[in-house]
């Protein structure tokens, strides 16, 4: 054994013999000798590590596959397992945590060896052939084994082999479980992969333990892991991934559920909140995103739980009774929480925690980041639902765009749009003042998109739709930015033509929603008024045509004709528009011939200036507006019952288009 690599070769040889020999007794004897060498530190560290991590677990896996063995070999295997349990229990307190995998392998209750010994009534201590007499120190004697109470830590299960239970008892008697729990709390290197190894033996034996022992182990394991997670430095945090965290939490959850701890869910949710907050405030974007995701998951799960419980209660045809009870926010690292039925954090508790930890202030403060903004709306919505979102929060969110890049501004606006539907009536009014109070110099495509989205969600919000249509200014339904969008679609609006077109589209889009149906009459009147005043006529006609798709067109058109003389208004406006087009073209010709031209701004359906020139672009725009007016006339003549063009009206239209065209293409 003194030669280089001899122990490694010996371990590999034992493994091969256990797999191939008909009589595995000599190989088991050599394995116990190797265990003794490891116990007394006769194996060099560079050889011991691979033996502990690889050879010993594989040897255990091999012998556990043997289902039918004679009594002498069965005792030999039992003695070997005892030696291995003793070795692991004595080495774990010394920081040899790789032994945890070996213990996990030994405690595989479904192994064929345990099942066979249970059928045959075999146990431990029934034979003196275990080989313990010639290997001192690492294997308890038969007398020591007999002194162990059979049910000290384990319960008596008919489905578990006696020798399996005795191995668990032995490991406990040698403080093996305490060593695992201490390592979870005291290991100076908070590596979650190692924590997973330490938890596996505990999870493996959970069904075999007495309730009192299991409760103690579950609680201590939970505290150890929770402490470990919450004490990480930023550097340690960076090296761990979300899967490792959830693997550890899953193992703890298995223990806690087996122990039937009533505070299982509240403690885990509290931990995930604290863990998420820790990640959210790290300097690494990847971890910040992970942290925000954890917070969102806790919020979503709590809300989902409420809905599930309410659904079950409704199915049972009664009130919630004692089923829907919640814990207050849990002391994550302690056990002072009342063990009441339920054990979930309520959505109110979770939202209260978010406020206490100033999550909104962090997201929209100096650490604002577009990627976080894209993912935070659900948290803010739930805060709004629980009336935890304050005017100060809303003001902070609005002000967070000052001096920021356009991408951040757009992201903040999208968050505001997404949470609008969950806001209370006072917050809707506050946000409306902010959005609609922007100075004209700040009008752009991004802001228009915000105005449209906010208006749509604000009008359709539960808070607004619950108000009556009629009432005082405060206590009636509001229409928010709808009127502003229509005003910005007009020719005189302080916007370029492209954005005026967007405003018109957004106005029509909103009016197509059912909740805007009460506004249809007012917008028909506004459009007719535009035609009467010969201003922004294309916008007015486009709006009317779109709204006619949402109503009974004949009824509406007949009403407009009877009250306003719609057809004559359209023909009068057309004659006015046509005369202005002639004047515009004449002014352009005069200017091109050396004259000063005409520079007076005049009204007109197209909102043009006489000195704006007349070229191919102007001619194309003129023809487009002619078509718009003719199509509108065609539409109202086709859909209305009482509208009919008289010969005089038809002569007037013919005179403009055929006898006195602005351009030959017009005719």
C-alpha cells in the first residue's frame, strides 16, 4: 500500500471483484480493510478523494443489487455497510463532506439487498462473521450494535428492512445527522452544490424517521439553507445559479412536507422574497433579473392560491370557513411562527413586504434598467389591486424618465400602460394629469403611444367602469385622453402630419371599443361641425365612415341629415375646398412667373397655404382629398334613406369636377 497509487488500484480491484466474483466475501473483507485505512488516515489525500467520491459509492451500489445471498454473506454485507456508515459518521465532522454521497447511497431504501433481507428476516448482529473483530476503531462491535435501541430515531415500518433501519440508527447514534446539519450551517464555503449533497441523505431517510426526529431535522435543515442563501456575498451570489437554489429548496421542501410543518409554505415564500430581494439588489444584471423573477413568482403563486381556494369554496357552496387562513410575514430564520392551518402568505402580506422593502423605489430609482422595467408590471399591478401603490410611487415612476435614454422612457411608459387597468380612480386621475399635461414640445410618437394605451386601459378599468355615466366631475365616468387625441388629429394641432395621422387612428381605435359607445354621438357631432366649419374635413369624414361600422348607419345618417342637412354641408364644403385649390394653383403660377404670389393663410378642408406651391406632390394630395370627399358622398347616399341628391346639387358638383377642374386628372 505504500507504493504510489496502490490504494486507488486496490479500490478499483475490490470494485471489480464485487462485480465479478461468485464469492464476494474476500472482496468485502478487503473493502472493510480499506475503510479502516481511510479511517486511520493511512491513505494519501490524493488517493483518498477519488476513492471516497467514486469507488466507495460504486461498491455500495454493487452489493445493494444482490437480492439473494446466503446468511454468511448477508452478515458480511451488513458488517461492511456498518463499517462504511461508521467511517462516514466519523469523517463528516472533520470536513470530509464528500462522504455525504456515500451515505446517500447506503440509505437507498429500495435496494434489492434490503428487500431480500426483509423477506428472509435477516438483520444485524445475528452473526459473528461480520469481520468486525479484526478491524478496530471504524466498525462498532456487535455489543455496541445491540445496545442501540431499535426505534431510537426510526419508526417501525413494515415496509422497511430492519438492517436498513439499524443503519439509520447507527448513523444517528454516531452524530452523523448532526454533522450533516452542522455542515449546512457552518461550512465556510457556501457552495450550493455541496449543500445539495448534504441534504440528500436527510431526504433519503425522511420516511423512516419518527415524527419528532424528522421535525427537528427538517427545521434545522431549513434554517441552515435559509441562512446560507441570505448570507451570501455578491461574489458568492454570482457563482450560483437559480437551479441550484431551487434544488436546495426542493430538498428542504421534501423534508418539511414529510414533517408536516404547518408553516412550510409561508416560510418558503418568505425566504424566496428575501432571496429575490437580495438578488435584485446585486450589481449583476443577470442576478437582478433572477431576483425580480422570484418576487413575481411569489406574488403570482399567492394570488393563484387565493383563486384556487375561492373556487373550492364556491364548489362547496359556502363560505371560506377555516380553509383560507394565512400566515403573517414569516421570520425566515426562526421558528416563532404559529403553526396554524393554511400556512400561506396572503397577497396583502406579500404586497406589504414589497412596500416595506421599497421595491418600487429601487426599480425606478438610480438603478433603473430597461430589462427590469420590462418584467415588473405584474408586481405593480398586484400592489395597485391591494391599494398599496401610492401617489408617491406613481410620481416616482413618471419622474424616472427625466434625462434617461429613449429606450428607458419607452419602457417606463409601457409599465404605466400595463398597470393602468388596476389603478384606483384617484390614481387614474393623477396619471391622466401627468400624461395629458405634457408640454407640446414633448409630443412625439412614444408619448402618443402612451396616451393611446393609457386612455384605452383607463376608460375600460374596473375603477372607471363602476362609475355612472352621469354625475359630478369626480363621481362620473371619465374619458381621459380621448378628447385630446381627437384634438391632436386636427390640422391646427402642433404635430407633424404623420403624428396627426397616428392621433386619428388612435381616436378611431378607442371609439371601436364597447366601453366608448356612449361617446359615439358626441364624435359624430364633432365631425359634422368640422365639415360645417371647413376644417380638418378628411379627418372628420374618415372618422364618420369608421364609426358607421359600429352603429346602425341608416339611422345615424338619417338623424344627421334631418338635424344638420349633412349632404348640403358636404357639398358646400366641397365647393369651398375646390375654390381654395384653384386659388392655390393660381398663386403658384403667379409666383413662378415672377410675381409675389399670395401668402395669406386660408381655411380649407386640407389645411393648406396658398403660397405652399403646386407641384406633383401638391397635385397628388389634392386628388386624394377629392377622392375622400367623393367616397364619403357615395357612402352616405348609399346607406341613408332620406338623403338624396337634387339636380341642383348634382349640377354644382358637376360644375366643379367636370366643367372647372383644378387639374385635368380631376375630371
